[in-house]
């Protein structure tokens, strides 16, 4: 009889633990976490290997590191002075923490798409380093996580945060890692190559793309607002939300899609492709040797300010261009342009601003002279034959930027090449720009004109006096 009573007691305690954990997850998913009537495990150690509720009514201090080694564990009212490890043994299951502070780092190597919950908890740094599969991390209530570092795949969500508590503060995405984000951040930083960010909702003050984050991809949904973004590497950015200030500090191809307010280019050999959307203001800063901007037909640029040599290609609309540097060219003429005094640019194969034509003054009548005996008129000296300059054409690849080619033409047989216009009208190239040494015209390397040899293009060059 006594043996039967003991068996029944063990079964009862086991059932209470299972039910308690089950009720906890029901409460967590559908409302605030409430302490259940479940029997809790005895005094917690540093190693948690059985599904149960651990932690006293007061605060329990765990010296050193702690390990959570299975799903179904709820830790509460604990201060862990070392690191916290959530192991692979959690699998795709869930664990939760209420009123837990970890002074070291928290490593998440297990969990699934409905997995890791922090409520009323404080974490210095959480590192998501699960080898395969997505881990969901939720911050709610009075939770603050200073840094969350993603080295695998993570879904981060802020839910029902109380006023005055930050939830997540900084997000760092490492090489080949990806994050899906719902929430507000002070800083989001992509650090490694092939890093990926899919920002679904929330606000971020600083979005930073590090120099090592090559071939990164960023998607920003309509419900996301970014105050300031700084890109130190080329990136593919699909924007449906808003970015107030974007600074591009990287050379190479940056692909933009969406509606932008202010974009500043600071780096030599920057190549920006505007796929679609509206761009309120784009500025190319001074002291950049060359820049290239492709405006696709679905893109609209409200204002473009060029303070360095820039080639603008594409059929998109530029409503207003401010040109403060020579050697700027446009495939399509802007609707309106302001040009610094003494500067000219080319658009659609012609030079602008057009020279103002003034009517010839009326001839002044010659004074009447007394008649003189006729004298024999001397024979006129023969006029010197006009110069006949000849062209020499070459194609320079990856100039002025990677992915672009440039046609350069020098003239021989004249001491003043600047007195001539050089064009290749049969190939749709109007009067080319002249930099004091040679005439030039640039376009993307895949332009059909570069399918022709330099000698064939040179045979079509037209040279006319200005």
C-alpha cells in the first residue's frame, strides 16, 4: 500500500510539472505571464536539464555560468553572474525567462520559430549562434537587451513592452547571417559579407553597413522609419519605408529601390543605380575624382547636385540639376538646370548652356574720301590652307568607374583642339566633352556601342570648327 502511494505521488508531481509548463506557455502566448499553481523544481543548480519552473519567490543568485539543456524550462527570479548557455538539446522547443538578469553573455544554440522568451529581464548581450534553422527571440514587459548578435538566422520581436523599457537596443548581423526584425532599435549594424536584414516594422536611429559587409541585402518594409543610414560597403537596398539621411561612403555598385529623402555620395568611383522610386535630393560631394549615377526609367530625382565629375545615364526623370563642376554628362537632359558660371556640361550629345546668339551690329558707313587717281591693285596673298585635324580614338574599360567604359579621342594636326567640336553622329554621340587634352564620352560597359572596334568608331568621327 505504501509503495502504491509513493508511485501515485510521483505521478502527481510529474503531471503538475507538465501541466504547469503547458499553462505557462498558454499564458505567455495569449497574455502576460502569470505564476501558475504548478509544483516548482527544488533549489536550482547551474545546470537545468528537466522541463520545469525554476526559481524562488525572491531573488536567487547563481554564481558563474548556467546551462539550459532541454525545452520546456522556465527560469524566474534569478541573477546569473556568468554566461548563460541555451544548448542544441533544446531542439525546436521553447524556453522562457521572467525577471532574470545575466551579467555575462547569453548564447542561443537551440530553439525554433516560437522559442526564446524574455520577460522583465535584463541581458547584456545575446548571441544567436544556432547552426541550422530560424530562432525566434521575444522581448516583452520590462526587458532590456543591450546587444543581440546574430551569427545564424533569427526572428526578433518586441511585444507589449512597458513604457520606459527598451527591449532590444543594438542589433549586429555577422557574416552569412540573417535577421527578420519587428521592433525599435537604437542601432542596427551589418558587419559581415552576405549579411541580410529584413526589417518588417519599427524604427531605427542608425542603420550602419560596415566595410566588410560586401554583397549585403537590406529590405525595409513600409512600416519602418530610419533616421540615418551610413553605407561603407556596396549594397542592394529595397526600401518601402523611409530613410531621412543616407550617406554612401563606398565605391562599387549600390542598388537602390524606393523613396528616399536625402542621399550624399562621398566616395570616389561610387556607382549608384536608381531602380525605381522618388529621390528628393542627391548630392555628389566635392573632391571625388569620378562618380556614376544610373537613373532607370521608373525612377524620379527631384534635385541632383553635382560638385564633382559625374556621368548620369539612364532615361529616368531628373527634375532639377545643379551643376557646379565641369565634365558632367547626362544621357537625358534634366527638366531644369542651374550651372555655375563658366561651366558647361553635355546632355543628349550636345553642350549646355547653349551660347546666346547676338545679332551682328549694323555696319558703320565709311567716311567720304576725296577721289584719287586710280592705282593698280596689288595681287592678294594666298590664304593659308585651313588646318585638317585628324582623330585618334581609343576605348578605356572600367572608366570612369568599374562597369563603365569611356571613349577618348585626341586630335592631331592642330595646335588648338578646343576650337573644334568632335562627335560620332552615326552612333548617336553628339558633341563630346573636352578636358583640355582629349574629348570623352562614357556609358555602361554593356552599351551596344562598345560592340564596335575603336577603328570602326574612329572612321565615323566628325570634326567641325566651333
